[in-house]
C-alpha cells in the first residue's frame, strides 16, 4: 500500500482531476470533506489530506510515501525528498511587489519585507547582497506595505488582481511555481516498483 499526502485547497482539485484521468475513482475524498485519511485498496493507495505546507514534512519523515506539493512549499521547507515529476498544474509566480511610487531606503538599508515565505525571501535578497528585515506573516501579506509595516512583499500571485486592487505593482519574478510530485527517499528504494508504476501512470495522464 502506498500512502500519498494531498494538499488541501486549490491543488486538491487538480490532484483529483489527475487521479481521475489515471482511472482512480477517489471521489470519496470530495464527498467526505471532514475526513482526513482514506483507504483505496482497489488501487493500492491511501490518501491523507493535509495543509499544503505540511505535505513535504509528512513525505520527508516517511509518514507518506509520496506527496503533491507546490514548488514554493518545497523550497520554503527545504525538504530532503525526491522530486521526480513536474505535474504542471497550479501555475503561479513568486514575486516581489511594492506600492506604486514608493521611495525605498537607499542601498536597501532598513528595507523591510513582509512574506509568508521567510526562507525564500531571505535567500532571494541575500543573493543580491541586500540587507533586509524579514517580517513573517500568515495571511493578507498585501496589507503590510499599505499600513507601513513593510516596504515590499514576497508572495505568490496567480493573476495579479489582488496586487492591482491594493495599488501594488510587481517588481520582479523570483521564480515560477507549479505542483510537483515528491517521494520519500527510503520509500523510493523499498517500494520502487509500485512507485515507479504510479509515476508512469501520472506521466501518461498529463497534461490535465
């Protein structure tokens, strides 16, 4: 039996579409929304539904053999896992944004950056040699520069609508994000045949 960690939220919808194209009927997950662990012995898999940021943790520690996670989450968590497949769905971008017309501190001195992704932000500015104060938030990051908490934000954008509605503009794209299949390193060795078959089945079902 292979256990796979699936992320709650928008990626779950795409994940369900993927399994449907593979011929796996996992519709029970959508019908029983409060349940978190499901068994599908007819397909040889178990599915656990977790918060997106937790998927790499469950996979890295071997609680789940596989998981579906956004590239943003994988990089932020710095997870020691295999990443054999870019699933291509859930596309968005990690960007730096700021209020239109803002005057930034000279040479980046005293620059404050709000984000849900402190490790990604720290690495990005570190590569540029810009000293920044990273302020970690857990929601409504766009609000931070509007009320003076930060000069810039680092956040995911899908269409950019929320930024525009809050008079923010993109300064640069840090990287592009899609969903990835990740695999526990020990599971890849111990369950190689089963996992290989599942990966090949996913590949044949892509793109959605």
